[in-house]
């Protein structure tokens, strides 16, 4: 009997320790604080991801376009001697690549206010652009000669590789350095001008044969 | 990327944030720290989100993370307090006598319970508060604190003994 009374008294005393009510906005406040941390976490994870392989889908799509270009060019070339069809297909891939590269560099040079100093792109995205850039340069090869397009692809690759090989957690100084390099080479303007590379393409070799 | 059996992360936060705060508060005893711990537990669970199959799996894991964070917090605080006590010439110790007039005040009793809880080790405190305040079974506490059931029973037993001893003056009045 005494034990039970003791237990009750003990429980009553313990129950005086109340948990304060965290307030009606608690969940909202928690969501907001977590959102900030998750954004930062995802940004940092993006940097780390850049060191790994680029997504196969992105690379595969460029490779597929190039393959189609070569096959169509080869077939039409045999039938009508018009390899410019192949070149046109390649240039569509180049235009798409330049447009996506321009978007990435624009985000780095002009980050949104709430993302200053954070990473604007995932590793997959930059890795894919580096790989595409290499495939396109190899595909254009000597055909491109020393055109503004081939020079642009070279300069672009230098910057993309620098971003991809950046530190895991880039400091504002790291970002400033990348930004300076983009601006020094005038990459954004050149990318903007060459979004449609057709006007600066080297003359398709097939035309010489006609 | 979440699994089909798992609710969106935002919903999981809404469902568990308050419960995590309560558990953390029982162990650490301050609202500010409890909120930080709840947030940290939810954030860590986000990083492991792809490993959770169901909401129940997520709930068990995030509560375990919160309990362990709270236990670590209490341990650090005890170390810090010990250093502080070593440095202070005349530290303020918990009162051992009861002022009958004030003992009726709930906040005063609460404060005394809080001081009594401070006498427990971090794991004893976690086991005791989860048992008494959250109504967890010994098995649940063992899972949350990553211990065996027997160890948990011993911790709860020792904690009850210590608490009874520390609160004896109040228990006289409460009978």
C-alpha cells in the first residue's frame, strides 16, 4: 500500500516537469531552417558529384545525335553527295550544347540573391557538359579548322574543367576566380553569339565536291 | 528521391518535429537546445532519406538520432559543468531543503525535478525520461539508445533510485 502511494507521489512530482509548448509556428519555423540547410547541403553535394562520371543519358544523347549525323551523311553522301546534312545534324548538337553551357555560366556569373556563393549546378550537369564538349570537338576535328567555334569550344572546356576540378566546398574566392576567367575570355558573349553556330561553321567539305 | 512507402520529406517533418522536440526536451531540459536537436535529427535523416523504406522506418530512425544527439548534448554539458565547478570558488549547488510555501509552485517543483535529472548520467536520463514521460517500452528504449533490454532495465532502475533520493523532500509533501 505504501509502495503504491510512494509511486503515485513520485509520478505526481515528476509530472510537474512540463514540456514547454514550442508554439503554433514551430513546424513552419523548422521547415524554413531545414530548407536553408538542405539547400546548402545539396549545393555542396553538387560540387562533390562533379568528380564522378557524368550521367550516361546526357552523353548518350549527344553521341546518338552525332552517330545519326554520320550515318545520314554517309548514306546521303553515297546517294547524292550531300554531307552537309550530316554537318547540319552535328551543328544542332553543338547549338544545344552551347545553349546549355551559356545557361550554366550565366548562373555562375549572376547567381540568384538567395544563392550567392552556392553552387549553381550539379556535378552531373558540369560533367556532362565537359564530356559533350570533348565529343563535339573530336567530331568537328580538323573540319572546324581555327574557326571561332573551335576556339570557343576550347576556351569553354578549359573553364568547365576548372569548375569540375574545383574544391569540394568552394569559397567565395574560388567562385570569384572562375567568374573572372569567364569574363576575361568573354565566354558569355561568345556563347550568346554562337548559340546558333551555323553562320560560323567551316564550309562543309562535301560542298566542294559539287 | 523517396521510396513509394515513404511520405514526402516535408510531410515527415510536419509529422515528427513536435515529437522530436518533446523527446529532446525531456532529455536535455532546455527548449532552445531541444529545438536545435530536433532540427539536427531531421537534417541527418534527410541525408539518409534514400535508405528509408517506410514512414515507420523513418520515424524510428529519426527518434533514435534525436535521442543520441540529446544524450551527447547532456554528456558535453556535464563535462562543461564539471570544468566550471572546478574553476568556481563557490558554486551554486541544488537546494536540499524545501520551502513549503514555494514547494507548491509548479515551476519550482519542475525546477527541482530538472535538477534531480541532472544527477543522472546521460543514458540514465534518456532511459528514465523515455520510460516515464514518453511511455516507451524497455524494448523501444533499448532500440532508441542502442542498448540491450537488460542494460536499459538497469539504467531505468538506477535512475528511479537516484530520482527518488533526490526528490525525497518533495515526495513527503506529495503524499
